[in-house]
C-alpha cells in the first residue's frame, strides 16, 4: 500500500459494514502509519481497482492488524487470507512472533472470519482507550 492508494482505499473502507473510520484514518495519519510501517501494509487490485486492503504495523514486540477489508463482490476468493498472510510473513521477517487485532463486538462476520483462519478470541484482557488531544 502506498499513499497513492489512499483515496481508493478510503472509498473501500467507507462503504463497508463493521469497519469504523476516525481521526486516525486521515491522510496525514495514514501517511505517518505507512512510513513507520514501510512494506507491511497491502492492497489487492483487480483491473486497477482496489478490491482489498489491510494495515499492518508493530511496536517492536507485537504486530497489529487494522482495517482488513475486501469488496463484497470479491469475497470468498481468498483475498483476505492472502492479505493477512502477507502481513504475518512480513511481521515474522521483522522478528515479531505474535499479532493482535481488534474487532467490534457486533461484527459477527469479522469474528467468524478471524476464527476461521486461526486467530482466537481472548477473554482474559480488556481494551481501554483515551483520546489524546
């Protein structure tokens, strides 16, 4: 993924249920994320149309996946699996041995997908967030 993909990726992300966008997804913030995590984020294309995308990064210890999305008309073709596999392979190359992701509690389709490809839901931790202004 590169910044040249931003407009098309945002169009994909914006049209999908179960994926929420916020201030962290502005063009300057995505530019910073891609720079910090060079070579870890991917898009899937068909005839110059972006049909899938994923953000991937790490903090030096753990990997994190964000905003995995595949256009509904391209689902069930292994695109999401390949995007995730690309990320996990890149994380492994960087010495990262565990990866986390976040799924909204009401996104059953998302939870089903992640469990289907081998991720497991953790019930021993809670996520706390605070906006820093």
